[in-house]
C-alpha cells in the first residue's frame, strides 16, 4: 500500500460507520411504520366524510312518476373544507346521469348494494378518492338501485398524513441529533487532509495557475477537479486579456513612435512652412492615438456591460437622437435622419449605452469615409426593426467585408484616414449580444449600406405593423382595432399605460360597474405605469357561460365576479390557477379557497327605500317585518317593490339561495313579492335608479356597495342594514389556467389585497374592505356597525356548489316562479 493510498480515504464511509448502528435500523423501520399508520389514519378519517356526504345525498333521492329526482342537501358538501375539489354524480337504475358530473358516473361502476364502496381514480387529470353508495328505490312492483358517487381530491388527506408523520418522527430526529453529536468529534479529525489542501493553495504565487496535485479524499476530488478546471479557464482568459493588451500596445506604439519622431524633427525645423506641416502630422497622429485609446476604453466598457446583461427598454428614435447630439456641429449637419414614426417609437430591449455606441460607430465610419450627406433610415418587418446607414464613400470590397468586422482590421479603401479598426468589431459584438443581424452591402451608385436587424419587444412588433399599414389614419383606426367586439350588454374600456407604453396589456373581465372599477385600475397603474388595462364589464351569468364556451373576444388574464358560487364552480372544475399571494395571510379564511379564488370586497345585501314613498318610522328593519308589510299593504305597494331576477342574475340567485338556507321566512317573503307584483331586475343599478326617481318604493337584497356609493353621490334613497341577519358577499377573483399573461393577473390580485387596494375598496367606491384594519370610511368594521343583526359572510368553498346542482337549481327556480308569479 502506497503513501498516497493511505492518505486517500472516504469521509462518507467513516461517518456512515459511526452512525449506522444508531440510525439505520431504528430510523428506517420507525419512519416506514409511522408513514403507513399516518396514511391509514388519514384515509379512514376522510373516507368517513366522503361516505357521510354520499349517504346524505342518497337520503334525498326520490322517485316521482317513475323518474329519479334528488334535491341536493346543503349539508352534503358543508362537511368538506380545505383545499380539495369535490365532484359528485347521481345515476338512475338505467345508468343515466340524473345530476352532477356525468363523466364521473361514466367512469365508475353501478352499485347493487348499499355500500359504501371506496376506490381511487384519476378524474380530470387528478387523483381522487371516490365513495359510492347505493339507494334502493321502488316504483310500481320493481325495486332498483340508484347509484351515488362523491369524489374528492387528496390534498387534504395527504396534508393530514404528513402532519401525523411530521409530529411522530420527533423521536427519530432526537436520535439523529444525538448520533450527530457523538460523531461530531470524529468528523473533525477526518478533515485534516483539507487543511493540507488549504495550505498548498495559500502558499502559491499569484500567477501560479497550475493544477492542484495533492492527495485528497474521494469526496473532495470532484471539488479539486472543478477548481483545476476553473483555474484553466482563468488562465485562458488571462491569456486572451494579455493578447489584447499586447495587440493594443502594438497598435498604440506605432502612432506614439510617429508622434515622438515628428516632434523631434519639428524641434529642429527652421522653415515655418515645413514646421507647420510637421505640426499637422503630429496633430493627425495625436488624433489617431486618441481615437484608438477611446475605442479601446469603449470596447472594455461595452464588454463589461454586456457580460453583466444590463438591459432596459428604449425607443430606437431616442438612441439615434442621442448619437446626433454627441456629434460635432459640422458633422451633425451632414446627418440626415429619415426614420418613419413606427421605427422611431419602436421599443428595443437591451443595453442603451451599447446600442448608442453601435449606432455611433456606424455613423462615424460613414462620416469619416464619405464627404456627402449620411442617411439613416429604417423599417419594420415580422417583429424585427431594421436600421440602415447609407453613405457615398469608397465602400468595401466584397472580399474584405468579413475581414473588417475583426479587431484592428481595416479595408484597403480606408487610405490615410484616421481609424482604429475597432468600430465595426464593436458593432458586430453589440448586434450579436442583442440577437440581431449585421449586413454590409454595396450601395447602388456607389457607397456603402450598413443594415442592422434588432428584435422588437413583446406585442410591439404586431402593433407597429398595424400602424404602418393604417397610414395617416393609424391613431384613430388602431384604437378601433384594439377594442374587442363584445356581445350586447357588455362594455369594454381601455386604460392606456401612464408612461405611454403599449407592450404590456392586462385583460380583465368582470361584473363591477366600470366607473367604480376604474378606481382600482388607476391605483394599479400608479404602481405599474407600463401596463395598459383592458376592462370588459359583463353580467355574472353570461360571463360564466361565455368563459366555459370559449366565446370571449379576448382571453382574460383575470376574472372578477360578485357571483362567487360561479367562481367556485370554475375553480372546482379546474379552470383556475393557484397563486400564493404574499397578502393572503391577512385575508379572512372565508374569503379565499384553495389559493385559487380570492375575495377582495365586503358587500352586505341591504334594503333600500325612497323616503318620499316610505317613511323612516314604517320602513321594515327585518326580513319578517318586510314580509308582513307587503302582506298588509298590498295595494299601496303593488308594482313598487323590486329585487333581483334570480333566473338571470348570478348574484341574485346566490343571495336568494343563501336566504333560503338561513331564513325560515324566505318562502313567505317570496309569496309576498308575488302578492304585490314585484319588479324583477338583472342588476343593482337598475333597482337603484327606480328607487331614486320614485318609480319604485323599495328594493330588496341590493348590494350595499352600490347603494352606499349612490347615496353618497346625492341620490334620493335611504339604506337599511337588516337587524336580524345580514348576508355579506365578497367579489371573487381568479386567474384562468389559460391566461395569456398570468403574471399580470397575479400582480393585480396582490394590489387588490394590499393596503393600497383595500383603501380604495374602503374609500369612495364603497365596495368595502375585506381585510381588517384598512383605512377608509367603508371598512368591514364600519359596515358591520351600521346594523344590529348577525353578520353572515357567504364563505368561499365547495358548499356554494350545492345551489348550482342542475336539478336543485331547476326545482328552486320553478318553485320561485310559481310563488312570485302565480298563474291566475
């Protein structure tokens, strides 16, 4: 065994040898046991919830006229919480879907017993746990089984299993720490060879980059190999720098030697004319040396900036104008800039100093090697901006064109003109760093054309092509093209970026009135001045249907709706993108779900009335007194009461379904609406307008945000926050999974939940801040203090989907229609 073999050993083997007895047997067996127990415990707990949900639905199954019907109980989903998505299906004895997710029932077998039966399945791309139960039904002389499936994603049960595991492995961690403490002393002894490596490196001369050749442990050999490779690269870089310095010194030495020789001769020159000629040569040499040094310094500066990737977005016209300003006045008058407007405003992403020096070198060469005007033109084609510099100089021979792009190389036509041979090499390097292209062409009639292609930024290329095609009417027609065509009832508004940029566009589709939402857009753009916002205002139900059908004119980056049940349905069906906003911790638990649906307002459902038609003394303060008032003053209030048309309005249906759950007087109130011939509307503003002008006496379940804002603006209305209970909804936001620019959607979610966004909600918009502690008149605390009733927020979660069940919704709407619009 050699001395090298004795010194080369494995630290890992020594550590494993010391820790093996303590960790290997106990830790592995214990962790496996704990993990198996945690998974079984989590499965048992959540399987019981699934079975209870399925059995609750089964209890609501009925057979009417040989047809299976089921009215989904609210409790069937109320037991679920957390981040999991829930799916369900009910199928009749013939295997036909009755309600729920038809594709779920197709993938599961029919039941021929009561069950429950549990199974794992893949549904919509996710692993789900399915509980299936059977309900025996009898129709006529036959008895058949109705099958109920309830499925849940497994995030929460995995989280519970992990929580059990993480808490139970504390003893394992303690044993591990004990083992580490025991072997700590031994590890220190194992690192002795590393100290030898350190001493070897410290003792080296600064210019010694030879490979490290000392015995090291196996685990450190890869580090030494990497260090040797790094020193090899460093040596190569130093050789390149040394070569550049030597090359530069050689190039500088020639003009300096010429200057010295000319100066020595000039000192002894007696003839004034000859002396003047000598001074002229000295000046010419000094100019050449100065230009060479300037170019060398600029090349070093550009190399540094390009390596550091210092980028910014710059209009190309400003770069050209910067170059013009830096020219001598006698040279600047020869420069003819003929850039179309589309080229001048084109946004180029890159290092501005490098781009400026690129243009300056091309322009300087053209001015030096030609006597006439130098023209700068440009065009845009297929996302690329092309700059062209044209002169009438001697041009460059075809064979020399690749050569002049190298450092310190000049063409034969340069003659005696001063130059360093670095200009075009700098241009080539800058163009390559910006993913462009450089071409040298002969100009028709004599001269040279230098063409440079540079890529445009983002949407800039498409928009600039449109502008060029539209000609003198571009500004007007472009605005028309940028406004999407929307269906009837929708309103589209564009809010240009404050800094004038057009490259970044955030598309939002929402149900909030445009004048109110404009406050949020203005606040968002104050923080993001480069973002243009397109806001499409639509009604809640049409927005939901158009999104599912893919009929929206432009794919949204963000959806916002007051019908939070529809937003939960979209998220549950996999259409939402998860986002862990940094402001999520301050948001109440009821105001977000799965980090996919986020509430940002606090809006109570209130009663509004016209004080000229109903006095403050007689106005109803509870839902029961409202029903009694309508029952006792039917003729007086006929046609003067308004509420939502719940078949059309998504938020109206949400509020009505929640009213039914909470209030035992709901159907009595609905019957009272039918008795007085209530007016039904699809939106809050329509009800507010009628009450304010006196054509309506009272409006029920109007969103408080609209009512508070309208009253503050001077409308002739009064507001009642009910004294028995107050339903509070929150406008919900979600980022679609196929959003074109999800980062912009995330930025707006952050703004809406931030103190600045909540201050807008609590300000003159009167939408209400959902985050506690916000500043403004309409905070959640201030709104809650306006009434004496129980504040009942509508929590975001799977329970909201119960009212969206096809059969339950149909039966609810049918019952509502029969009661509020009774047939004669």
